[in-house]
């Protein structure tokens, strides 16, 4: 659990640009300056894939992967996969690799990359 009386979820305790909640959700700590919170992208069979780490001990936040054709104000983001309490709910477009903590997640978009396509990782607290 992310319990740290010195910082809040949106703070960046180490000054590395990664908010504390993102660090927690990806298997790092607010006091560590590392790359665990890095989110990247790749392609598989012409489809965009979002790649990120997931804290396997996290049970008090929700991971949501979304896709959109725009990043402008008012862009419409659609859900691609949601992880609640460590489960992707049987989503067929998600795979994980590694053992221990964290694991690496691969969430494939459901829309072929024919034009601009943007993916994002959203983390929420209950």
C-alpha cells in the first residue's frame, strides 16, 4: 500500500518526474529514482501495444489502459483493459511476463494502427 505521510499520490518525492502513485503501481517506491515507472509502446501485428510494469502486491489501486485517436482537449478515450485487485478480468489483449514483483504488462490495442493512435495508462484509487 502507498502509505507515506511525507508525500501525496501526485507528488514526485525524488524529483524524477514520476508521481508517487505511478511509482507504486509499477513496483517502485516514491523514494527511489529508477525506471520502473517508465511506460513505452511498441507494435505487434500492426497493432499498438502499451508496455509497463505492474506491482503484483498492489491491491488498492486500479490500472486502466485506454486508447484514443487524439490527445486534444475533449478527446474520447476508450477502455482497452482494466486491472482490479491484480486481475485483468480475462482480457484477451493483455499478457504479462516475468516472475516476482514487478511483472511487465503488454496491452494490445484493439484498433489497427491506420492513423494516429494514442495509448495511456491511467491509475485510480478506490
